[in-house]
C-alpha cells in the first residue's frame, strides 16, 4: 500500500507544480504569456520532475539533465523558471513545500555549477 502512495506522489509532481505556477500567476497578476511560458517549462521538464523523490533533490541529477541535452540553453532556461516557481512556495502553506524548496535548491546549485 505504501508503494502506491509513493508512486502517486511521484507522478503528481509536475501537475502540482503546474498548479503552483497558476496560483503564482494569479497572485502576482502575471500576464498570460508568462504563465504560458511557465507551463511550457514545467511540461518540458515533466519527466525529470516526476523522477524519484530522492534523486530530484540532488544537484547532480539536474546537471546530468542539461549535460545530455543538445539545446542546453533551453533546458537551463526551463530549469530557472521551475526553480523560480518552486521558490515562490516558501512561506506559503503548501503540503510539500519543504520538498519543493529542496528541488529548487538542487536546481539552483546545478545552475551554479554550469555558470
């Protein structure tokens, strides 16, 4: 039974982050183009975001993502958008807020390695 719960959490990360992006857009009165870009970034990284909860909080996981992609700048841009969205959860009452911040931190550290 616990495996089912874990599996449900894994597959819902990208969907949860899409909901966060929409909440952020509404709260900050972001233009439709911005939300559209955020959705695209999340969708582009959905496979990575839906990975193992233990792995997605490791910077090396994200480094390997942009290291194997031919269009590195697009992947890095998407990672920045996702990190920004996840950082927005800080101080707000999200059930998985701590996990979201850990993912954002891992992405930021991976980007720092690239810089």
